[in-house]
C-alpha cells in the first residue's frame, strides 16, 4: 500500500464534530448583519494578482511574501485571495452596485496567506467580512463598530478589548511619516532587519512590530494622533462620542496602523485576551481611497473582517457551543429482506414529519450490535422492525434514553407517536 496522502501544511479540515460551532458562528454573523441592512455577496476565490498588489500595497507583508500567486495556462498572473475587501470593491464597482447607491455588503469564505502556521494562524483561513460604501461620516464608523461588538457578544465572547485609531489623510500621514523616519533613523542601531528594510518603504509598519527588542523605539516614536489634520481629528472625536453614548468602551491605540495600505482615517481591532499572540479576532477600518485606486470614482467606505478559526476556538473553549444534532430516531431492521420495505417506511415518515431526523441502520448486523449503534448515535428512540412486526403491520418502539421500555405501535400510528420527539 502506498503511503496515505496528507493535507497541505496550514490547510485545515473542519471535521463533523466541529461544524456545529462553525455554523453557530456564521449564523450569528448572518443574523446580525441582516438586522443592520447588510446583504450577502459571493465572490471568486481567485482574482488577477494586480488587484491585490494595487489595493493592499506592494510593500506589505501580504503582497511581498504571503500571496499564493501562479500563472494559469494562459500565462495570466492570478492569486488566491488573501482577503476579501479588494474583491468586494472590484465586484461592487464592476457590477454597478455603487451607482447612486450605498450598498452594505457581507461575504464569508476561505482566504489564503503563506504565513508561518501556528495556533490561530493558518495558510487557508476563513473570514466573515462586511463592507459599507458611500457614507463618509463617523456615524457609519460608529454603527459598524457597535455592530461588530454586538456580533462578538452574540457569540457569548467576553474578555474582549476594542482598540481604535485614526490614520488621518494621506497628507497627514506623509507628514507624520517624515517625523517617524527621522526618529527611526536616530535609533537605527536598535532596529531589526525587518524594521531596517521597512524604514524607507513602509515605516508605519515598524510601529506594528512584534519584536520586544524594538518596543522602546516604538514607545518613544512620535504619535500619529499629534499629526492629524483637523477634519480627521473632528471625525475621530465624533466617533468616540458616539461609541461613548452607546456605552461601548474602547482604548485609543496610537500605534494601531493595520497591515494593509488601503486604510486611512478610522481603524479598529477587537482583541481577545484569551488567545495569546493571535488575539485579534475582528479588524477593519476606512478605505476612502480604494475605490478610485481600483479605477472607480472616489467613494468613501469602511469595513471589517473577522477570523472564523479564532472565533471558533474561543466559542469552543467556553463550552457554550451547541452540540451536533443527534437523530431523533434510528430504524433498526433485523431481517435484511425487509430492507426495501423499511426504506419506503422511512421515506413515508420523513414526508409526514418534516422536522424528523431519522437514521436507518444500513448494512445489517445483529439486533444487539444495531441497538448499540443506535444508542451511540444519540437517538431518543429505536424503531425496531423484524419479521414478526412486519407481519403484524407494527414496529417495536424502544426508549433509548428514559425508562419507558418498549412498546408495539401500529404502523398507522407511528408518525403521530414520533411527532413529540421532533420538537427539538
Ligand atoms: P486583516 O487584519 O488582515 O484584515 O484580517 C482580518 C482578520 O482575519 C484578523 O483579525 C484575523 O482574525 C483573521 N486572520 C488574518 N490572517 C489570518 C490567518 N493567517 N489565520 C487565521 N486568521 C487570520 C483584512 O483582511 C481586511 N480585509 C479587513 C477589512 C475589511 N478592512 C476593511 N474591510
């Protein structure tokens, strides 16, 4: 036998025991996003490479070293999407959704980044993202942040911290950048290779460094907020007031810069205290320049994306996730010649009781082993059908959980007898 083929490192399977938690997480997003007027959009997983390099930025970790890029058979450079915003903006623009409209869109699905796999960080991971277009004011930022808080609390999560910042206009950032470069140059000896490389290409990213050796240089760096233009300052102030009025506590983190170049103005992150290094569970911000960078008319926009694996891990750790749905009943057929007729019976029961989860024990086996399997399935009752029952046009109903024992039921009364079991 040849050796069994394994998965690709960083590309996980979601096993049946885990899917109920995934469905729960996705269900809460779908429900809450719908309540705020967001509509689902489904987007391709592969886009032209240029879409990502133009929007996320050439000098970002994602574009420099994390994209799954390949030439297809026509020689076109294509990329597995590393995130959803670029594709969403591309589709909204290309399909005319931005014409005299302010669409609110959401999407969910796999994203791909060639990062070093570790707990909470994978090469294929899943996001639920939301993007809202056409509204420039802080009212939208506030509503989006409040919605994200409602979703995370709806998942039952606690120990979350909301951090916000404002990156200002491109001009304010350019001004700040000059000061920051001067500061970093003055401490060049203390910089690591990554920071040195970033110094003249993307110095703001140095603020995001996870290297503890760099912490003093980062801590003593000038504050972006001191360089904000008046309009951004006022925008940030109203955002903070609105969050405050709604009772949403937040921390201003002037070092929060985010890893994608399309951001400007408001940025925010929800961070869990319970996940260690990969604690950011939901993150986003304004990208008022992205639509025109991709070729459309300048359109204000803001969005976020949440990491589903990280949320699933938190929900699982709390133990509040719903259990996989067990069948209500198992049909045990002790005489294989009765199988065709028993399958027809099962179909009639499913027809009569649309909520019924009924499993048939296929493949035969002794009565004892079949009942053991029925018990392991979590079913409440076993419906036993042998030669004797068939002749009498009856079944034996065996209580697998309580102490009601077993009783013979006429076939005609079976659907009615099973009906109370289907209520949960
Ligand atoms: P991001 O910060 O790159 O933003 O990713 C958002 C979230 O996706 C992260 O906070 C994290 O929870 C999750 N995530 C990212 N990379 C990984 C990974 N390798 N493994 C597991 N989870 C991961 C964006 O992607 C932006 N498109 C968000 C956005 C939407 N901004 C505006 N609109």
